[in-house]
C-alpha cells in the first residue's frame, strides 16, 4: 500500500517541532512493507503534484488542534481534486 502523509512542516507554528507521530507511523508502515512519502502543506499545487506522481492508496494528515480549519479546507480541496478523502479523528 502507498501511504502519503500531509503535514505542516514549514509553517511558523511548526518550526522547531519534530513530527514524531508521523515519523513513528511512517517507520511502522515501512517496516510492514508499505511505501511511504511525505508532502508539506505549504502549497496546494505541491500536494496535487505529489498525489499525481505518487498515486497514494491512503492519505494521512497529522493535525494539531489549532490547525484543524486549515486541514478541513485542505480536505475539501483534495476531494474537489477528484480523490475521496475520509476523515477520522478522536474526541
């Protein structure tokens, strides 16, 4: 399975933060034989290019609470791009 992580790596709130959740999940997925890639949220055109090039089976977001609106909008854009994205979360 091809898994694409979308994460805010370059945003001002992300500077100095290591996305440990993404790194742990990525390592576990790779260990299990899956192909994993990562794209930053900085530009939507970069995300769509990565989706075209990588052709992921699954797209995963790592969302911090203060960024939920950005990821909701990103989810809408990806759905309009032609991919069906299912969102899951914990309360």
